[in-house]
C-alpha cells in the first residue's frame, strides 16, 4: 500500500473509481495531461531466425581469431 505523500503516515485507499470515458477526459484536460491515448503502432513483420552459432564462428574467422576454436577429429581410424 502506498502512503500519503503529505503526512507519510496514513495508507492511501481507493474511495471511488471513475469509469465514464468523458469524465476521465475532462479531468485529464483540466490537469493539462494527454486525454487521448497514443496511436497504436502497426505490427512489425516477422524477422528471420538468427543463427547465433554460425554468426559467431564466421565473425571469429573473419577477425583471424583462432583461440578457443577446437578441431574435432573423427575417431573412425582408431576403431579398426
């Protein structure tokens, strides 16, 4: 619960709820606040999924970094 901004002792309680849209707009205009909601932005188009693993590898290879890269050798030769 929030406390009173003036005395900092009493808890604030909701005494009434204003629901008519015209009344709310009049109160907001009187307080010089935006009475109309902001416009809803159009939906964005779907983006392609990003392959983080391939991107990280290609950027490391492009930068010339070789530390941290492991070489995987198949063990098929050892089984025979």
